[in-house]
């Protein structure tokens, strides 16, 4: 049985000769192909140019610890405090114990694991959209625009928590689009849990979580079935409370001076409500527009994409007002983000909006397609797919310039050589590395130990060749020795 958004069966027709069984098999085949393609695209050259800087080193160093030593709070947020649970740390730990042994426990193993999970969620979203809209064209265009946005594509191939928060929101969105959460309170709790765990990864995903929660309670609310509404709210609340148990334990055992998760948000809200700062609706809307422009339109910049999103959102609300769950996961995060960030006194960093991009693309594609007439709509889906494929090479090329460290391969090779040689090394140099990289980290991950009184200082060249200098009177000197 196929479920369609009202009006889209005309605008994005599917071949009538396809039987339900054939379509189901086609959906499965296309989803699997999508998964394989995304894994290949995201992991291409990852062992040569993995981005290894402060956050990646921190996450992987934590993952190298045993499970009982994993923190009960999430990653530290740059505005202060921590994410609201240990989900991301546990996820990276799981990647280390499952994939790490196949990759010498090097940190790109965690990125590959994250790519596999993220790509599986994307393939599931493709299938959900196809089932919801009845249109392979709309589903494919959405997937291409969301997954190949250069900034998103680059982040998905490294160890960084905002990307996984985006994946969790995509998974919850897909389940809502399928109507799966309408099957009972347990399903409501599962969808709510998938959405909420994104806050264990990255706090700015909260506005997308709000959209999912709205979608979960929208149907009984609109139908004025307050008993069912209360039950769903109870299921959501119980799920959230259960997922927050580790963080509650963390707060009970943390040092009194440790800043709580969300403290910066609470502080910002207090300033606005207390009159020390003004509400910034205009600045928030502009920040949202800049983020969409930077993430979705890179390497091009148009400046007026925010107006397109606004028109599409209005069209969505009018045309699909009888489908509140759909509005919850499309227009909902957009409105929640603009209103929520109006109470934020800090800067509007672009990566805050990564989880919202799925909602933005869905709103634009579904909303604007609903404005087209039947004669135009018949070709619109295929035309958008052709356009998305046409800009794909430029987007992929642009992603190769973001969050990449092409020196990674040489650092890995040099670190391996130093470990194999086994000389007592007190320090490792790699002058070709960018500022902020750690030339000694991979050596230690591979099992090497730096000795404070070691006899040698090792230097790794940009081709992976290692040379050694003997330490004389506390200084490196003497005749250099190559590997």
C-alpha cells in the first residue's frame, strides 16, 4: 500500500504499470544502492586525508578507555557545559571495539563506522520519502541535496558530533513520515528516544527535537483526543527521563563547579527575559538564511535563499494543513530555530543548523512543488533530479577542501615506522603538519611510548620517511640517522 502527500501524486507521477510488489523491490534495490554509494563517497580517500585535530583526538582518546571509564555526559560544547548525555561517547567507543581492531585502532576507524550508520539512516530516509510521497524523483532529489551539501559531506566523514546529531534527526523524521509512530505508545517512545538522543550528541539539535515531538502529539491534539494526547506526552516524558539517567548521575557526582549542560542556553534566556538583552528575531532569521546559504548552496552564494524557504514554508502550511505530522518535521524545526535563536545572545555559527537542513530541503521541495500546476509538475520532479545531478560534481569537489588533512597518510606511515624500529624516542616532529595537529598522537595510539629520557628525537617528513637525531646534552644534535 502506497501513502502519498496530497497533491504530489500528480506532480511527481510514478509509473502506473509498476505493481506494489515491483515497487517494493525497486525501493529496496535503490535504497541499498544509495547506501553503498554514500559509503563510497564519504569514505573515499579517508585513510589518506582524515581530519585529525583537537575534537577528533579527544573523542578517540576517550574511546580507547574501557566502557566503565566512559564519561556520563556528552561532548563539551564550545559555548560552555556539556551535551545532555553520553550517547556520542558510547557510540565512538562502540566503533573502536568493533572496527578499531581492523584498522590498528587508528581514529579513522571511528569515522568509517559513523559513515556506515549515517549512510544507512540516509538510505532509510530515502525509502520513507518514497513511500510517503509516491515519488522516487522527490525522494532522490531530497537525498542528493541533503547528503552532498559540501559542509555536511565533509563532516560526515570525520569524528564530529554535530554530524551524528543530524543522522539521529533524519532517522526520527523518516519514522514520522512513514507514520510508524502511530502504531502505539511504545513506538512513540522509540521515535522520541531517537530524536532526543541527538541532544546527547549536540545541543543545538533541540529545535529539530521540538519538531519531532510536535509531530508525535499533533494528531491527537488536532482531533481533540486529550486522553490519547496525555498518553503520548507521558510516553515521551518517560523516554526522556530514562535517557537522562546517566546524565543525572553525572550531575550528582560532578564537581560542584562543573558547568551543567545547557547552562549557556539558560544564561542567554535569562538575559533576554531579564531585560539585559533584546529579543533578536531579525538577526535570528538572517542567521538561519546564512546557514542555509552556506551549507546547501556552497560553492555558490545567492543571499536570497531565506526568502525561498519562507515562501515554501507558507505553501506547506496552506497545502498540507491536514497533515500535522508532516508539518512538524518540515516547517516545525524552521520556526522553532528562528524563534529559539531569537533568545540567543551569542553568534549564529553555521554548523548549529546542520540537523535542520533535512527539514529545509523537504520544505522547499514539497512546498514549491505544490505551487506548480499539473502540466508543469509532471516534469518538475525529473527536472530537479537532473539539476541536482548536474551540480553534484562541484559540490563533491568543494567538500574535498573542507575539514581534510592530506598530511594524515604520511603521519600514519611515519608513526608506524617509529613503532616498528622501537628506538627510545623522547619526541616526534612533523613540521609539515598544519597548526593544531599532534605529531605524536598516532605513535601512541599504535602502541608506542614516549620516553622522557629517550635517546632519540624522530622527525617525520611529508613523504612518511623518518629520520632520527641523537639527543646530546638535552638537545637534539649529532649525525642524523634515517629509518
